[in-house]
C-alpha cells in the first residue's frame, strides 16, 4: 500500500484515468462491433450510417489519450475498407 500522500493521490488519479480510458475504448469498440454485425448481415446501409459515429469515437479516444492516434486511424481505415468491400461485392 502507498505510504506517501503523493503516492495515494497518484493511485486515485490512475484509477480515475483508467475508468475514463475504459469508457472511451468501450464506446469505440461497441460502435465498430455494430458495424461489423451489420456487414455480417449484408446491411450496408446501416453500416454506412454508423460509420461517422465510429470514426468520431475512435478519434475522440485518441484525443483523450486512451489510444494512440495511429491506432485510431488504423481502426477507422479498416472499417471503411470493410464497408467498401461489402458494398462492392453486393453491387457486382
């Protein structure tokens, strides 16, 4: 257990930060899962509606420091790539 006042404060701050990071990451992952579920059901229209929200949540998580900005960009890129691939396969 921490002995100094500063160490106790750091424990409190870390716990608070961890909760916020988990919140941002969880929201982002849930949005991406919804898109993947829509794509699995070949529902491109729903997936396209959810894309801006997922993108916003990914970049917000990066801005808050929960994830790295390159990770956010990579995740957004991959979901856009998946949506476009399914859209292409359905139109062909």
